[in-house]
C-alpha cells in the first residue's frame, strides 16, 4: 500500500516488531525540532495506523545518529541512544498498549556510567533468552579503540536492570562500526533458543597489543545470560 510519513526531516531512526501483538514500534529523531520520538503502529491489509507520538527527548541532538530499539517481550520494547553531551548512552523501556497503541516510557539508565570518556557508538538488543533476560551488545569508544561490550538486561514492567559491569567480547581492539571510514561493518547479534546462547559477530582491526592486522578479521563470540549475570562461551 501507500507509504505513511513518520516525521519530516528524520535524522536517525530504527524499528522493531512484536509478533505476538502484531505491533510495529518505531523511534526517530527530527532534526528541525531536535526532538526524539517513539510511536507504535498496526498493519491491516495494505493500511498502517499509528498511536499517539511519544516524545522521549526534548531539544537534544542524537550524536552521530546513534538510535536503536528492540523487542523485549510482553508488549515491551527497549531503546538505546547517545544523547549529545551524554556520550555514554541511555537505555529505557517502552510498553505499548496493543489496543490503543499508546506508548508508556520507563526511567532511563546510563551506559556504562557518567563518564563521557566512554562514548556509545552502537547498541544492539538480542531477542529475550529462555529465562526472559536479554543480551545487549554495544560499542565503547574511548578516543582511540572502539571495542564490543556485552551486558545482560532484565525487565520488570518498564524498569530496566543490567549487569553492573561490561564483558568485553573482542580479544583485540578497534572494532569497526557503520560510521568507521564509510564501511558498513556494524556488529550483529543473534540468539539460539535451542542451546540458550547468543552469538555476536564483529570486524576487528587490531590485535591485543594494538597492532593493526595486515587484513581485518571477522570474529565471533558466544555468550549466555542468566538474569543479570553474563558468561562467555568458548574463545
């Protein structure tokens, strides 16, 4: 069917799907107003209709287009973004009423701390694990070498809890993301429900001593979540 405009002048956006309730969830940033929004939609035949728009950030730039979301189960979605001036990133949950498509926002938490030296580069939510906990990988950039970090998240309503510290997945340094040198190499995350294990894949540029590889390497690392604990699997 015909397209439906989310918002004029979208600078950053992402979407996620709730298959149980048949809800499309979108987040987007409008450059002219400098506001960030969330909105839920239903799709019927060739038509699409949206609920009320939720403003989750007033007059704040999204740094480098860092805005991500994922489905967390039970009609709830997770959002991660990098707000200009708070480069460490924010995470919050949004519950969606399946009938009215109204969005309700929970409290924000910071990633990883209040230190602006740890710049949030990307954030990817995995699907909920068998126990309901959620694997989350994000890029930390300290001014020289971006790395892939992982945390385990749990939800109670729209309250997000997570591991108190990161688990670095990559053994070396300098992980490429979608903004690095024009390359489209953002890490990815998938989940195997049969074995209850997440798998992250990423492109690594340097070894652990800080020396660039002659050719960039594509690497994978598996991990498991158990509530708000996380353990890596294998090398």
